[in-house]
């Protein structure tokens, strides 16, 4: 049944009602604009134009752009429930109302995301979000407009702490908590955050890396490092000339911070210590034998922020050998262009994030319990597993890659042993056994499989509870509780 066409006089009444209800919020944000000397900005969700008018009446605003598609949204309870004809009228009313401000105001009638593409990064003093207030829409607006604001500017919005619109606070808190930033409350449901560059702490764990460390470090400092970032190198008890190389690096790059271990503790210990001492909430981990292409981390950072992810990895690994320049690709490994999940960690040996050279938030590291120690070269695979298993979002950036060195004495080659690696991987999977299907648990109960299950994941993938694909031949009417009890005892002994 179609909705009745609301007369224009009702729109005027609606406008008057909104003005009465929202004037306190208008005043709160205008006070903030004046106090911080903000002169250019964008408002998402213009509606009748009352908030834009409030801002433009302050002569300190040089330019304000309003963004609103003026299309009905069936899921909304308020203005957006009007028919398209009435939305067109609201658009015309807003234009008429704001025409008096001349070239100080521009109205872009298009969706928020498409409008964002017309603005250069760091071009605005503020962006005010008051459009679609559903969770996904708020997250999308935050991601696409975040980089459009100058350092020291603000991103702000309405309906924070509004009991009728709980999605707003949930989306805003989650978005900025990843970066370690606090959300400020101006009152009357107005929130704001001062924007500053999301700086990165780069970490390189190094053990006997005299031949590769300089190249890895230079790929950070020369090709990706920007003001405000930091690089931490952990010399994990090297016995070769790695210490001498680090001395040369700190002379060339005085900003490098070095952590020395008197003995070799393993990569996971080195990684965890560096993260615990890192200054920033975004962490980029790089192995000492790998190389970051120019500006590759900038795109990874942008992807993490825009997708509201907790971790982000490159979609490709380009492999090269000693003697080749990075980029002389031996072959390319491509990950699925989707968020990593527990299914992938139970079905492939090298799921997204397993290689370890990725960007992640300190919060996701805490949630995961850090890198697993005492699992040899499975520390990165185990950390990726913990990331996806503990509720963090690990997103695959559809563009970009890093260069992975092969054909030398790598950490994996030194530590990997058939059988041993499988048992260690089983110990990492132990906290998540109750998520496996009964058939997969039965499969892991068999001693012979515990020595080979990880190596054979591609041929014999594990499955999660409720996923019946594969293992059909093992569906034997199993007692799930008995299986879990037996499996726990077996793995306890294996660990």
C-alpha cells in the first residue's frame, strides 16, 4: 500500500518542530566551531537546512558544503519516511532557505560516499555527520570522511547517547577505540573527536639478520615512514653481525628505537615486547627478511580505517630470491579478497594474515592475548588465528602487496619439522575446539592425524560446527561431549 502524499504545509510544521527540538544541539556545535576557529566544513544530512543555517549565520564560516541525497529510507522512522515527492520538496525548501548565503554554501545532492570522493584529503576543518544513523551507515561515513579532515580539525555528529538511536554511539565508539582516541561529548547528543594522523609503530624482530635487515629497514624508513611514526627493531640475541648493522642503521636513522635481548627468546617474545613498548595504537609488523614497497602501508592504513577493521593484510605476497631486486617476482600468492575468518584457518595452511606482515591495532593484540609463544615459527599463524577467533575483524586489502624473500635460511625453514609443526598447531587450535564440527573433532582424535592434520589442511580441511560440507564419510552418530572430553585430554598431553 502506497503512503499518502503529505501536503507541503505539513512539511513546514515538521520543520518548525525539528527547529525547536534541535536548537540546543545547533548551539553546542556552533560553540565548538567558534572556540576552535574552524572555517570550512561539510555537513552530512542537511534535511530542512536548519543546522547549516545556524552555522552560516556565524560569519567565521567561509565555506560549508551540505551533502544529502534526499531519497526516502524505508527503515527510518522520521524524515526519511516521506515519499520521494516530499523529499524533493524538502530539498527545494532547504535550497531556498540557504540561498541567502550565496557562494558560502553548496548543496551536493548525492549519497555521502560518492560525495566524499570529490574532496581532497586534509581539506576540511570539520565534518558533521547527521545523515543515516544506522550502524553500517555511520561506520561508512566515518571511514570515508575521516581522511578529509585536516590535522587538528574535528569530525563530529549528532545522536550520540540518544536512547532512540543506539547504533550511533556503538559505531562511533568502536571506530575510534581501535585508534586509541577518546570521543568527546559536547552535550545535547553532540559528539566530536579531534582528528590527528593515525601514526604507526613499525616493528622488525631480528635474529641473525645481518644480510637482510638493512633492506627491510630502508623499506620502512625511506619508503613508508612519515613524521610521527616510529620504528622499533628487536635484536633477539643475534650471534652474527646484526648488532653492527643496527649500529649503522641508528646512525643513518636516529629515530629508530632498539630493544636488545641478551639471548634468543624467539620471534613471538620479541614481537610481544615491542608491541607492549610501542607508542602508537596502529602496529605494522615486518619480518627482517622482507621488504615493503613504496607507500604500501599508507594504502593498508587507509583500508583498515575505512573498513572499520582491527587488522589488515596485503592481498598479495610477491616472492623474490637473494640476488634479485624486490619486484622481480618469482611468483605471486593471492589471498581471497574477503575478511579472514576461522573457516579459512581451519581449511588452508596460509590463510590471510598467517604470514604475519600486517597492520593491526593494539586493542586487537590485547584481545588476542598477543603472539603465542613457544610455538616456534607458527607464532604469526597463531596470532592470525587468535585475531579472527576472538572477534576482531581481519580485512584483506584488495590492492597492494609486500615482497617476501625466499631461498635462504628463514625462520620457518629453521623451525619447521613435520609432525612437530602439526602438534604445535593443534595446541593453538585447542581453545577453539568447541567450534569444530563433531566430524572434525573425531578426525583430530586419531593419533596419526595429529602428526599430519596441519600439513594436510588443503586436502582434508577442518570444519566448524554447523558446516556439513566434507567429512561426510565420518558422520558416524558421534557423542560430541565424549569426543570433546577425549580430545581435550589428548591435546593436553600433546601440548
